[in-house]
């Protein structure tokens, strides 16, 4: 596939901004090139626009090369930049598979890029045939979220590979929840499929939603395009510093293991309530739960200081709430309030 042919013409022809830190890359004694305040230290300097130290560490952890990595202000920034690289406003389209993460459609709409929707099947798997039959015209990108938010399931590996191999455009696999899944990351396919972009994030398993740091993995060709159009200092100095300090694999693994154990416990406990109709299988750190009287339960929990996500208005998620897996104490509190809900509603029924 010729990636350059998919790129918007103005982006192909763009002369990118060249910052002071782009033009001088070595180490010097005196920096008088960027109009910074010389009387302060550390944070007075512009950060590394290409986050080289951080990428080196991430490359080791992910078993990739630095040239295959883009870092952004959350993976939401990568979603926005990708749409702006490949989709001509008012002309091109993206394909999404609802119910799914809301930012693909929002980012596309902000760019005046049309959204084509092929809903997931009732088992929450993509409908391969419908997707591959909906690619005529100006469809440039396909967004696959796996494990999917809000349904929690992983797409089958053979489905992912078939879509990546046969979709005639850019395929973005959003792996925000891959850390909680048994499946291998699609990054192992990057060499084979130059149209593949894999998104991951520090916001979920790594526990760093507050620093806003997302990752995109792709061929060097696509990474170069992302670097070409990104704001020069999109990942700030504090974020780079804290990420470098926080990349502790042992702690991360411990916490993921604990969250997975809590997910199992929470699921088993939820299934004991008779107003819980279904707890969907999860490959993520949340559970999609179908309940009776969903709005009433949602407000009951909120009135008691417990905020969950109401997905009951989302197609295929009718009657569903989404519970993030919390600490053992938080999950106990949730269950205690579900018990109170059960008691209070059986009283009102009598
Ligand atoms: C939470 C989430 C993200 C993370 O976005 P960030 O901008 O990195 O915080 C991305 N995709 C999905 C599906 C998510 O649920």
C-alpha cells in the first residue's frame, strides 16, 4: 500500500515548523537560542520535542525501535493528528464500529470529516463483510478499539488481522486496555502491515491519566508524518520527567494482576444480585453490566457518592452501566450500595 497516496496533499507539501530545539540537537554550555528566562533552572527550558530519552525506554519495553514510536498529549492527540493527516475535510470519511470510544467521531467531526458507522454484531465482534463492503468512495481510515470501550471485549485476532490486511486505507487499532487482555499487541504486525497504527496509553494500566501521555506505534513513514504536523512541544517537560520515573515494570505488573483479580471478584459478586441480568466478559479494567431499572440504579449510586458510567442510551448497550474496577475497598463499597439498592427497592415494591 502506498501510504503517501493516502496523505492529504497539503500535508504532503507542508513545510513544518522548525523549533530552536530542532535546529540544535547537541549539548552546549550556553543556550541563547530560544528566548528562555536564564535566571531559572530546569523548567525554564523548552522540552525535547522528540522525547528521545523517553522513547528509548519505551522502545525497550515494547520491543520496538524509536522510529516506530510517536508520543502525544494523550492518545487522543494521536487520534486527532491521524485524522488530520489522512482525511480531507468535507470530503474523506472514517469508519467506526459503534458502540465504541467517542473520540474517533468527535475528532472527525471537529475536522469536518464524515463518519461511516458499521455497528458491531450482537456478540460485539466486527462484521467483516459489511466493513469491507463499505470502503468504496472516500473512506480513508478504520478505527478498531480492542479491547473495546464500552463493551470490554477483545476482537478475535483473526478478525483484526483480516481487517488490517484487507482494508484499503489506514487501520488504527486502539489498544488502550491491552495491558488487561490475554491477547498479544498488534505491534507484532507493524513490519508486515505499513497501514497499521497501534495506539496505547499511560492513562489506564500505567496509572498516569493526569500527565496526558499517549503512544502511537506505526511504520517510520507514518511516525514521520505525525512528527511533521504535531505541535512542536506537545509533550511537556514535566510529563516526560514523570513518565521516565514511573516506567517501573514490576509495580505495573503487580497492579495489573491485582486489578484482574478484583475484576473476577467483582463479576462474581455482581452476578448474585437478581437485578443484574448480565455481566459481559471483559478483557479490560471495567465491566459492562446489564441491569433492571438502570437509570434508577445509576442515580441511586450517584446520590450515594458512587459515580459509574451510564451507557444505557448507547446502541447494543441498552440497560447497561459500566463499572471501572476500583480498589478492593471501593469495590466493596459499590457492592454494599447495590445491596442497599436491592433492599430499598424491594421495600418500595411491597
Ligand atoms: C481511555 C481511552 C483512551 C485514552 O486516551 P488518553 O488520551 O491517552 O487518555 C484511548 N482510547 C480508549 C478506547 C480509551 O478508553
